C-alpha cells in the first residue's frame, strides 16, 4: 500500500491528539507501518496544533511535507486555511466549520478573516465542510467533534468500519464510548454520497 | 496486533528500554521534549524514579546510584545539560559502576526552547560516547546497547534525541526486563571516585585511552550500519535525518551512524571510497562533517547545502540534492497567528496586566509566565535561562541610576519550579549584595509549562506520594529578606498597590504570589457574563488577553461576549471594565 498522509490541524485542547491516536491504532491493527508526529510544549494553551499521521507498507519520515498530504483534516476553520498548502494536488480537505478566536483576535489586535470557507474551497478540488460542533452536540457533547471528524475521514479510507469502532472503544473512557461511537457515525454519514 | 507490538513515542520507548535493561533508578528535571520519559518510567515499579529540582542535581543523584552499582537513567532537555555540565565533565573522569545513561533531548527548530544548541558537541567536549536513535524501536533497543557500552568502557553515555525522535510515534516490538546480575552495594574506591588532583591526574589518561578503545568499538558495532544501494550517491547521516534521507533518496547508499562520537574512521573511509559522491546530512552543527574532513575524506556536500539552523525534511533534502521541488501552493497570506496564551483563569494574567500598566522593565524567567512576553500583553523584556530573572534584575538595578522614572525600574518575575531550580541562589546573591530590586515569585504549585509536573512546592513526588511542600515566604525570610509581601493575583488593586510600594522602597522586596495553577488543579468558578446594555465595546477587557472573551458584532451594535465553556470566573476582565458590564 502506498503511504497515506493525513495532516490534522486544530487548536490546543480540541482533541487533535486523540483523533491522531485513533488513526494510528486503526492502521497498526490493519498491519500497516505507521508513524505519527506532533510537537508538544508551547503548542498547548490555545495555540495552533498540527499532527502528522502516515501509514503504508513502509514509512520513513514521521512528518508530512508541504504539498504531500492526501487528507487535510481541519478541526477549526482558520487552522484549516493555515495548512491548505500542505495538501497534495488532488488531495481532500475535510474540515470542521467551527470558529475559535485566536488570542490576538480576542484581544482586538488582529481580525478573523470573514471568507475563510471561500478561501479553503478555492484551494482544494475536493472540500467537505462538516458541522463538527453541531454533530458533536447531537451526539451528546460538543467536545466529541474531534471524533465526528475521524468518522468523516474514515469514509474515505478503505479500512473496515468495525476496526474504527473497536479502537474507539479501546481508546476512550468507558462512559464516553457510546457518545463517541455516535459522533463517529454522524461524521461518517455527513460526508457520504457527497 | 500482536501483544508485544505497540506504537510508542521515542520518549515512551526509552522508558520501556530502560525498564527492559534493568535500570534501577531514574532522575530528571522536566523539559520539553524530554519530559515524558520520566512520566513513563514512573509506571514501571521496578524502577525508583524522581523529579529533581534541577538537572545538575538529577545527574548527581544518578552518579550516586551508578557508584553504588545500579543501572541508572538521567534525562533532561538540551539546555539542561548546561546546568549539569559541572558534574558531567568530572563524571567522565570517574567513570561509572552501574551503567549510566544521560539523555539529552535536543530541540532543533526551537519548538519549545530558547536556543537550538547541538549537544553532540558535549560528547566530544566531555570525551564520552554519543548514541543517537532514529525511531522509537531504536530509542528502545539502543538503550540496552548504551548501558552495556557504559559498563564495558567505564563511561557515562550521552543518549541524544531530538524533538522528532522524542515525540514521533512508531511501531516498537517489546521485550522483557532483564535484571542485572551486578550487586548494588557501596564499595570504597577513593582513587576512582574522589577527584582530587592526585587521583584526577591518574584518571585523565584513562579517559584518553577510553576514547581510543571506543573508536575501535565504533568500527564494528551494529549501531553504525551501512546500507549499500546505488553507489552514485553515498550519504552519511544520523538520527531523524536518516528517515528523511531514506524517503528523499531511496536509491542512495547510506552509512547510518548510531554511535556519533567517536566516529569509525576506517568505516567512513571505506564507505567514502565506494561511492561516487559523498554527502553528509545532519541537522544542527557540522558535527561529523568537520571530523570527517579532518580525516582527509573528500566530502562533496554537507553544510553548503544543509543549514545550521532548524530541522531538515525529506522534501528539502530532495530539493537540495536532486533539484526536485514538489509542486506546493503558497500558504494563505495574512492570517492572524494563534500564539499560545495564558489559560482562562490563569493567575499570571492580572500580574502581567499591572506590570505593563506600570511600564517597568520586567526581567523574566522560563515557564508559562514567559508567555507574558507575547502580544498583546508584551510585558517581559529579558529572558535568558532558568533562574536568571532575579540575578539579571539585580545587575540592572546596581547600574541604573535610581529615579522615579518607572521605565528605569526593574521587576524580576520567576515561577516556583524555576525558583527551586536555580532562582534561590540568584535571590541569595541579591539580598547578600544589598539589592534594591523587586522580585516576584509566582507560586502556582506546579511545573506548568511542561504539563504540570510535581515539584518541591507541590506537596507530591513524581509517583504522587505525599511530600514536603516548601514554604516559600519562610524560605525567603530565612535568607534575611525583611520585605516579604503576599498578594492576591485576582485582585488588580492589591497587585498594583503592593508593587508600587515595593518599587518605592530602597530595600529589596520579594512578592510571593500563592495561587495554584487553574489547569493543573482544575480550579473553576461559575462563568461571568457581559451585560450588552452596559458594554460600550471599548475593548479594554480584551487587553487582558483571555481566549474566553471576544467582540461580537450584530448589525451596527457590537459588544463583548464571554464563552461560558472557557470562562472559569476569575474576574480579571470584570475588574478592568470601566462600565461595570461584566458580572456573574
């Protein structure tokens, strides 16, 4: 299998790393070589966060270079736009339409662009906007919007549905499993047939 | 997935590796990207592990454990080795008893650091071997080899990772723990472990002999591996760069160095002789490039193509070597940045807001509060290394003329963990030398920036057991400081009044701020609300730089709103508001 590159981009605290963990554990279970990379530290406290997930027969570099991502998974609008240049020609953007103000915008020293969605659409040939927050709420908790996004991406990958469910069961605390399975399926359905 | 297969970060893999290799004691001071090693070691109950107040102490604890015969792990971030350099250089002379592994987690590209020093240089400087893994499997496996090397050659081993090896995850085949047969007991050996000139003079030649023997070892060890392929291009590389090279130049022959000091001269010359073009690809300094050139080997390309700064990548290597540049669209221009900021409810917020208001020079230190340097707060004007705030502030106050001009007054700001690390001696110096400066100790009872680790002030040890919690005001008074003032960081009037008093005094004042970290201790009060009728959208509250606040525009009307999911009700914004528009 050719290497699949998934770049996840969001804001510290959104559960980007848990989402990455679901991808890597599904891939390893499917007997693929997997690497994942992120940077901790200053990226906490509401800063930008990216995580690189790569899987295939043999993976060397743990990072995805600009222009190499098959999928850009955005957990927030602006962070999606910030990383669009990482997408491969013909790659797919799947992003959560929610908005989180950066501290600079909150403080009134910078402006949040009002045409983010249009700018994203202008970049990728295949772009899917998902109401992650709304679907997360529908699943029972807006914080599950990260798993909504995992569900959305899963429908583009030829990995068995049961494997995703199994990993969600393993990685989340027992009392949150049902909610997140619901979030996963809502995300998976949201992009189907589009 | 088989049971002995796991996906681990490099740091998790090192923790697993030391457990498998029979390590008995581990000590560290937290620092990105090294922190998770000890956080994982603590889960292996066969290993005694602890946080030390600084890296020098961590290494000294490790030396003791090694002298007693136990296999030992000490970890720190790259700049931590500077702190631990004093014991390190003499440890090179004494050598070890139980194997001693010193992990230096370097941070090329400075994701979370104040410099990007290449600590391989310490190996050469201290005349000890340097081992560099390239992925998590090697992070685990090389540990056992490194400890054997340490014992065989009677030397500490510098185990160098970088952010990408420490924090990237890859598949690891796990093994079992092997207890070490050696007895752990104290055996007096004064000439080996008591470094007086008389004994050190006898140890130094052994250090030089050791390097000669290690060079021979380097020629045959499996840590250094040749992968012959097409011989048009041969690459000598190490660490994470190896992964980028394999991705960018799959046809090239590669000499992958796992033992990067001392170098295998014959192996390098042999490899160089078999390839048409020799490239040296390493992040950071031309560490082995320079040494290889000194061997008289012709190097076709090295630092002429690859920078001294930052990180490499597969795409960059491909572009530099083959001239192949991938089609990459430009990044979207002019987007607002998203820098890290104080958490909603953080006790540092009000302090920095007042420091900015007072226009003083803020001599800063390393921790979450360093974020006070970023806009829009922008109220930290110097920050060099751990513990330096008070000493730098003292130096400034000694030479700047005393006046009423607030811009010429200095306030030093330091956190609890950094104070315990090396701020205590700075403060001792200041009071001993009759300083008139002001120092603020922001005591939030945790080592915050690295993720909330325990420290001597938190009342808990690494494994969560109850411990002493240092009484900072009592400690400061014991130094002989008379003006010890406590303030409430959630009361702006209190902060401003007490700071002004301290700044007017001819005697040194230490202000202690006792407020537990809201993130670490999950402190939360009901969220506040804005009364849109009263809000004039003057944006004054936005200057406190809290992510829970934002300006909402509805038609012609605009007003501030507070996100109830983020607000923890600290009340700083309400105190800043001049229209009484923010309340419960």
